[in-house]
């Protein structure tokens, strides 16, 4: 039996913690630590209806010494970082010092520079290896399941994959004129960066949200899918070296984009501090404070997500195409966990990744991405834990 320490009590942690608690045949102890005590107490009480020991603590996850003390106190088998990408590096540092497995759902970021790359975490490989423990990076849906989908398709249906497209569509409607489905600061930073994709051995950049394709999607209809950069492109290109092209698309509605463009035009999405009434404030952080809390979207959101990976390549000399996808209903997610589908589709894979590590199905010492392991047990657990997937062998392709 294993002990998990979850850091964070936001939307994703709300799902991740309850899924760990539901998996009480693997996890006997769950420790939930975050910086706001009331939120910790709420999440602990949600998880206490399951037959495992659940405890709460407060911690500043940017303080390595405090994290080390917390880990030493409870001696978890794995630390699941479900806080923010700003906390990845201090939590990794604490895991190295205490020789504890580590997992996160998004790659590390720093506050004053919009940009995300795995390089800042891959450099920890030698230290994790020396400590004899694993850091498993990017185990949400995207990144996370999208990479597992790609590796599963490659393993079972292709000798070589040449073209890869990821389509992340959210058909959910929360009724607000403008709100983000997860942490607004992280979400808006990622969307307003230039789009970037991989082609013919090079990374190519285009202005943010300047290219889209309309794609017909099961259950949610045709959606405008905008080309964006997303971190799993970096690991997929590394671990599927024969790829000729890899792109990531996300759906946005006209209303959302109109609001975003105005906010951007007036400077509200900037990460550079400005002086306001004698003190520095970061416009994007202020915007986060006035936007609806993503956790509050749960009871209002109706509709489904539809996230897929399309592969094209060769098997036994024949050209092949394949699409694998999951659809998740926002209201179903909310009924089960009190959080909407975006949080659900992130928290479930995080629990699955932790399960595979603590049960020794995915092993290794060092820093790893999910592409480096056998995708089959992960795919089985997706079906078992609420994120069933479907396949198509004649998908519509994007030029
Ligand atoms: N891979 C994917 O598919 C995917 C999809 C969506 C999100 N994500 C990632 O999931 C993570 C969580 O997203 P979310 O929507 O759950 O965010 P959220 O609702 O804003 O929650 C963040 C949590 O982190 C806690 N936190 C922040 N700073 C802290 C600190 N210094 N010390 C301790 N706790 C701290 C917050 O505490 P307070 O409650 O006190 O604010 C909150 O509980 C993010 O990294 C996001 O990028 C991944």
C-alpha cells in the first residue's frame, strides 16, 4: 500500500485527491498540502468518505525547506504536484533531497517570462537518478494522455509515424462572457504566446491564434481549432524521432477570442509589472483576481470536451491514418467530484500516473516523460477510472 502527498487544492487537485482516495486498494494514505487552510480542510473532508487515511497540512510550495520537512514528516511514496508550474522546481528539489518520487501535470514556468519548455526540468535527470527516484513530467490530459495516445497508436498500428496532430476541443458553456477553464494566469499566458509547430526538423512560429481549421467533432459538432504551442510537442518530437510534422490545436469560440483580443490590446494580459498607486502589480495577475475562479465554473458548465490525437504514417509499407479520442461531460465530472471536465481530465491521469509509479509498473530513476513507458496499462486505467477512449481508422485529416 502506498502513501501519496498531493500539493494544491485547486480544480485539478480537487479531482486528483478524490481519485487517489477512490483508489484506496493502492493508496492507504493521502496527505493534502496547500497554502490555504480552509481549502485544505474542505478537500480533506471530501476525501474522508473513502476507506483510507487522509490528512491535511499547510505549506508554501516555493519554500524548499518547508517542503522537505513536510515530506520527512509523512514519508510519502510519491509527491503529486497539482499546484502551479511556478512550484515545479522547488518541489522537485525537495523530492531529490528526500529521495521521493515526483509527478506533475504541466512543465515548469517562471513568473516574469511567458514560455514553457521541458529543458528546465530535464536538467534534473542526473540528480533524480542519483537519488534513485523518478520524476514523471506532464501527466494530465494535454500534456499527458495525448502523449500516451500517440505512443499507443504508434505501438499497435504503425512502424513509423510521420504526422501528428493534437486536437483539444472544449464544447462546454459556463454562461460567463469570459472565463478560463483552469488557472487564468497560466491559461492566458499559454494562449497569447506565438503559435509554434514542428516541421521538417525545425520549429516554426506564427503569430498567436492566427491559423485555424474547422474540425467536425463527435458530440460537440464542428469547432474552430487554433494552432498553438503546447509542451508535449517537445517531448513527442524527442521520443518519436521519425516525425516529420507535429502540431497542437485548441478550440476557441468567437466570444472568447473577442474578449481576449481586447484584454490583450489594453495591456491586461501582460506579465510585466506596472506601478499602480505606488506599488508594482502584474496586469495578468490582477486580471486573474477579477475573473471567475475556475473552481466556480463547475456547477455552471454544460457540454463536453473532445480531445484527440491523429497519427499518419506507415505499417508494413502501407500508408495508415488513426485517431484516438476521449469525450468527457462537464456535468458528469461535476456530479462525481465537484469540478468540471477540464479539471477531471487532468486529475484522473495524474492519479493513474502515480498508480503506475507506486505499483512499479512504470519504473526508473531520473526524469521521465510518459512517452518513455509502455502505454498499455495507462490506457487500461483510463477506461477503468472514468476517461474511456475511442478509436477511428479513417479519420478526417488536417492538411
Ligand atoms: N496537463 C493538463 O491537461 C492540464 C490541464 C489543466 C491544468 N493543468 C495544470 O494543473 C495545475 C493546477 O491547475 P488548477 O486549474 O487546479 O489551478 P488552481 O485552481 O489555480 O489551483 C492551484 C493550486 O495551487 C496552490 N498553490 C499556488 N501557489 C502555491 C504555493 N506557493 N504553495 C502551496 N500551494 C500553492 C493554490 O493554492 P490557493 O488555493 O491557496 O490559491 C491552489 O490550491 C497547473 O499546473 C496547470 O497548469 C494541466
